[in-house]
C-alpha cells in the first residue's frame, strides 16, 4: 500500500516512524516550509522532514494546496507530486494546512487524520492543551476519515486514555503520539482488508480547541487555584504560564493547590508564605504553591534554588492585583 504522509511536528513524526516500521511504502511526504527557530532564528526543518530525509523519502513543502489561492504554483507542484506518488491513502497528522477537495478525492482510500482527542470534543488546533486546561478526566485519539469540514469526518477508530493528575501537555502529547501511531497502522491494515467501519461523529458534545495564543500565558490570580494549576500544566512546554513582579516576567512550571480562605483585605496574587517547598500565592479561591519557576533567560528551578537567586517576600503581589469579594 502506498501512503503519502502529511505532517509537521514531533507528534506526526512518531506516526511516520511507525508506518515505516510496519512496512508501508511512503513515496512522498508533505510538511510545512522550514521556519526560523532558536536563538539564532536559523531556518529549521520540521521533525517530519528530518525523519523523511533520513529515510531518503522525497519531501514537498507547499505554502498552500489551494489551486486558486495565494500560491497556485506551490499547489500545482504539490498536485503533480501527489499524482506521481499514486497514493492508496494519505495520512495526515498535525500538518498545518487545510486540504482542499482535490486532495481529499485523490487517494483511493481517501485521507485519514490522526486527531489527538475523542471527537467531537476538541476539534481544532490545540486539543491536548485544551483538554488539560478544561480539567477533562480523559482524552484519546480518533482516526478520522477527512471531509471538507474542520475535524468533522466519520470516525474510523478511537481509543481513550486517562489524563493523570500531574500530566502536562508535554507528557500527554507523548502518550497520545504513541497511541496515534499504533492506531493509524491498525486503521490502514483494516482498510487494506476492507474492514474499516466509519461511524458518524455524535451530534452532541462537540467543542473547538482554538490555537494557543501567547497572550493566554499570563496568569489571572483572581481565578480559582484549581483553574490556574490546570493552566500551568496545559501550557507546559508551550507557551509556559507566566506572571510578573516589578516588571520581571516569571515562568511557572509546577504548582500545588492549597486550601485557603482568603480574607477580603488580601489581594489575589499576594505571596502568603515562602519556604523550601514553594511560594504560596493567594488566588480567587484557595491558594497555589509554586514549586518550579524560571526567570527570563534562566533555567527551570525548584522553588528553593530559585529563591537563592531571586528574593521574594510575603506580602508582595504577583501580576495585576485583583480582589474577589
């Protein structure tokens, strides 16, 4: 079976590696154009491109696949490459471009997407972040037959996994990447045998997972401690939850919820206590003990080590002081 693979980040490269290990022929890989990255902002190939090149697989990096769009020459070149590849199916994982109808119609078995949620919940760009942020008890992977909608196509395979109490987007990403890689191999084997049974997505329970904006990283201490704690985990490793003190930006990477009844004269964001275990901060409801922090340009440090290089005192207020009656 010939498989064209379309994907960009590490999540997708895990699936591509599993397809190659399972013996599928991959005559072409589509991935996003190289982007500036790192302190030097040098152009860097995507994780999928690096893996494809390591296996001598031809790579196409169109800026668009729309024949009537801004980059028609890119789309025409991609169409020629896809036609030459003669794919039986196209596997898509975190690719980053919308597939127009001509792409969806080209492979004999259509386009199969690896989506990191239990559809229809968390359609869209950031399902892992949003599931943790919302406090979901579980998530999973859906292998979906793609259609013209945004993650609306029929479901082919699904498998759930619990979201653990200390999961970050990083740890959950790795589990879901491995799960997605296993499921896409299974789905293609079933497709080859004519045994896939598409199921329409439920009409109830759908919601969208919009792309993470860096502006979301700033913590609002007027929120309940439980909400802030989930956001810290959801934004690890990107973009990282943050707060400010006297113009200094502090990144927050780990925290613990502490029971606390805040008096009306204590503003949200006020540091209540400091010890080797962490920095306890008043929230809209309860308090949060910060246990892993980072200054701009520095390393992630446990609270005790962080405090040796950055003095804090009880009574100082982090971020914008807010008061909840």
